[in-house]
C-alpha cells in the first residue's frame, strides 16, 4: 500500500487531520486539487472562535471550546517544528452591537447556553464607556460588546503553510493538482485520479470541503454541503488600533485591518460585489470611525462549507468500511481538535471523542 490513510483534500481541515495521523505514526498520503478549487482555507477570517458557536447546540459549543483549549500547545509544537510564526493570540474576542436591543438579545442567548453548559461559558458584557477603556478606537454609536474569554485569532496562511511544510518534512506524500475520478474498495482503497495517478491506502478520510458534495456518494456518504459566500476587505497597514479581534473586524499581525463578513446564499460564486462590500465597510466604520480614512488595498470573496444545520459532519461509511467524512465551516477553530482528537476517532481508540451527534443520521 502507498499509505495507511489517504486524506482527500489539502486545505486546513485535511492537513490538520493528516498531521494528527502522521503524529500517531501512520503513513499518510494527501490528495489535493488544483488552484481552481474553491478554497475556504485561503479566504477565511483567521479566528479561533467560541462565542456564538452552538447557541442552540450545546454539544457543538463544547466541541468548539475543547478545540480552542488545545490550540496553544498545537501551535507551539507546529511552530517549533517549522520555525513558522503563527501569531496566535487567545486573549478573548468581541461581539460588537450597535443597539441596546441587539446586545440584550444576544446576552440572553449566551446566558441560556451558559446555563446548558453548567456555567462553563466565560463571557462578560461591557457598555460603551467600559468598552472604550479597553478599545479606545471604538466609536460612540456602539451600544456595547460581549467579551468572550476563550476567543482568539491566528495568521491562517502561515498556519496552512506550516502544516504543509511539517507534513512534507516528515515524509507525508502530498499529491497536488489531482482530482478523484473513481474508487475501488478491495484490500483497502484504490483511488483513481483524473491524471492517471493511482493511490492505494488502507483507509480514506474525505476532507474535500465543497468537493465532498460530489465525492461523498463514491464512499457512501450523503455529504449535504453547500457554499455560502463571505466577503472580506483589507486595509493598508496601520498602527495598533485594536486589542482584541471580533467577528467583523480584526487587526492582523502585519498591521492591516481585516473587515468582514457577509453570509450570502449565491451558489458557487466567489466574486466580490460593491453593494455588500459597501455594507460591511459602513458597519466597520460605525464601530471604529477612524477606519473611514483608511485605504483599502484588496478584497475577496470566499465560500464557506455549510451543512444544513451549520454544524460539522463526522461520519464513518456504513457501505465502505474504512472511509470517513470530516467536514465543517470552522476549519481554523476546529483545527486543533482535528489534529489531536479526530485521529483517535478514526483509529477507534477507547478514549476517542463521541461524535455520534455530528453524524449524517441527523439529516434523515
């Protein structure tokens, strides 16, 4: 066999899973698409985000919290192995609100989730005055914010590069510009690529993002994923203006302000549009008025990988034993769990996490 595991998909999700399998001593092959593939890994916001995740699904909130807690050691190990500075910060994050009504409604949701988790959901509410002592650039139109202490952010492109570099350094085969055209399940998995390449592996993990919609049925999965577009703006490099990130504004380690985001059901269209970018820019200026004079240097649209309920899908195939599906729209946040915990689930360890709640049966 070429490998113990073949991981289909070389984005953050696939490489995180591959890294974890490699760390457990498995021979791993990664099969990745070309530059025309839709890649959330290259267009995401870089957040390690707990707040607002699983407001109606405490199990998902707990899974997200667990991954956020694993990030520090995971990033340290990866940085030490590669020399790559990931710029990880986990000092909390903001949820800004422009009206008292919106703030109160969200606080009620957070409190309900905290109650469901037995109080393990550390957040605090700051009015405008208290908020501006923490973030002097916040404007008077902001009614207040929720500070969640488990949130943070990272440089996602450096993280992606570090994962790929460490995998290659440790002997993992990464096949680029490939597309799976067929699979034969006999004495393992014989994967045929459109280029003519064949990969033989004992097990397969499908981490192909939006590509899972097409490839999933080959391995016995429903894989009900759809694209959701988010648009992002980047300013020129600026002096330090923001202490902590938020879901709509964060200052990256190079100094630029990253502004987002949108949630658009437009199919497989990752273009930017002036009406949406104008709205997200106006919202950012309402929160931080000094951004009104900042120069924008680039923008992009990227497609999230969304399931019907927005939660991850972790499923082992019932018709092709040895195949598993791993997909989510929070690849950065869940990367540590995918590297540290998902390999235990794939290997069937006795202390593996119970992921039944995230299986495809919930869509029946």
